[in-house]
C-alpha cells in the first residue's frame, strides 16, 4: 500500500511501493526523490486499494478523499471515469493541461502521446472556435484530439478528431 500525503495541492509519496508502481505502470511523476500524483491518479489508486491518502496527519477514506480532491479538481468525477476506462484499455495517461486538454495519452512503452483527451459530459457544449483551437494544438504537436463524452450512466463515447488536408 502506498501512503501519500496531501499538502496544499501536492500529493506525493516517498514510499518504495510508489517508486515501484511508477516504474511498472507509469502512474505518477518522479521528482525530488518522491512520486507526485495528480488528483485523478490519487483517486484512481484509492479506488483500487493501492493508495492511502493522509490529509493533515490523518488517513482519510475514499469519500473524504474524493471531496477534498474535488476541491482541487472540480471535474474529477468525469475525468476519473475516462482515466479509469483508458487505463483499463492499456493506455498511459498524463496531464494534458499544457495542450488544452484533460490528458495526454500514450501507448505503453512509447515516448510520444497519440491523443489529447477532452473530457465532457453529454450536457456540455463546445463551440466551433474552441473545437478548432483544440484541433490546431493537437495537429501542431503531432497528436489527435479524442473527445470523450460521458452520459448519465457513465458510458463513454469517444470521437477521434484529426486535421485533414484536402
């Protein structure tokens, strides 16, 4: 079991188990002799029974962790649905903020991400300018956009969008 500590908005662990999991499954980011986790990675590992989260010196349960992590990432519930699904399908996911998305997605063992994932619910709308901007960033960085739309039953429909030159 990995023990991770939440301080301000950083979630990190220096445990041997954290380094082992990062090496094996590429969850978390190695920095400063610790493994740092995003809120989604943390909640994913908590749900799998692999991570124990310490907040203000106390271990918290899954629901308390979810509530605290939701204050850091207001879209964590929808993001977790997509993160879990793509991990289950064998992909590696990393933060996609600098590319204008929710995640960057890699095939295992590769160094270049194939998709920028945009997580949406069936109630969300995207205007054509935002759609175009996301597609341009993806194209300029050699990726495709993967829109993941979650319905009320948490089923996901994926739409892959790429640049087309006629």
